[in-house]
């Protein structure tokens, strides 16, 4: 079982590239090549991997498992229910959770105005440069934030505006605590401002959750940002009451 998990992790890290049995053996911690072939054959029977030219890649059966996982999370249900009540709106809304020092996107509700975003379900971004991450970090105290991220500094700079120091991040987290929402001002993608708020109440299933939405920097007037924050706070407030 552990070997099968190591092989699936290696294929996930390959980001769509096929890996040969020899490459999988090395990436999965030195599993014998013959064992890799046998394990991949068993995983193929379950639809979890598929044979392709050059080796193996992840299979469609993982989608079923991922959907079952998402369906078991009450916040995903609550998010989908609340955004469905908004009617036609231009804003795209995203639900995410925090996994270690990453933000993991769980669900996306597309608005009527499409934007090029990285927020597909399953995508990961650092907590340090996302409004979602800062909104969820605001649920921790400063000591807990330092303990979580001390060995990650200097943080990854995805744009020239990305926060790279722990002190600067803590300043933003404190602002998020005070305002009830966090802002990513071109820290994840140039030309994009993101606003996020955490789902209130105790963490569901042991995790924190937050909802965000983005707009173009050219449109991010104080009034638009305030209106977007109010929209998101309404959604997470109703989610908190329902979970």
C-alpha cells in the first residue's frame, strides 16, 4: 500500500508527464522496477493509473476518489449551496483550505465575467502570497504563524509584489484579523487583486476554510474592494451558520 502511494505521489509530482518504470522506481524511493510494473498493473485495474507512451500517468479513477472526498466535506456543500443562491453575478468565487503551508483549492463557482485564474480544484499555492492563505492564517495567533512559516522564509516570490519576509506577512495577517478579510495585491499574479475571508467558527473536519474572489488591478478601487469583501463575508457567514 505504501509503495502504491509513493508511485501515485511521484506521478502527481510529474504534473502530467509520463514516467517510465525506471523513473518511477527512482522517484518512489528505490522500489524495484519489477515491483513498479506489478503495482502499476494493479492500479491500472482500478483506473488510478493508465499506460501511455513512455510509461505511466495518472488515471481517471482518481477523479471519482477526489469527488468522493469533496462530497464528504460539509464546507464544499455549504459553499455550493450559498453561491447557487447568488444568482448571475460577474464575480468568480473560490473555496480553499489550508494544507500545511499551502492553500488548496476545493471548488470554484464561475461568474459571468471570466478571468484567467490559477484557481482550479486541486491547485496549490503558497499561503504567504494569497489572500486565502492570509485569511486563514489570521485564525492563528502570531506565535503559531511564526512556528508554521519560520523555516520557509524567505518566501517564494511569484511576482515583484509578493511578500517574502515573515514580518511583512504578519503585518498583513494582523490587518486581516482587524478587517475580517485579507487582500492579495498582485502577490500571486500581476494585474490581479484578490480578496478573501475565512469561514467563521471552529475549523470543520479539523481544517480551516476560506472563500475568495478576484478582480483586475485596474478595477480595484477602494469601493470595489469593499463591495467584494462584503459579498464574500456574506457567503462565509452563511456557510459558517450552516456547517
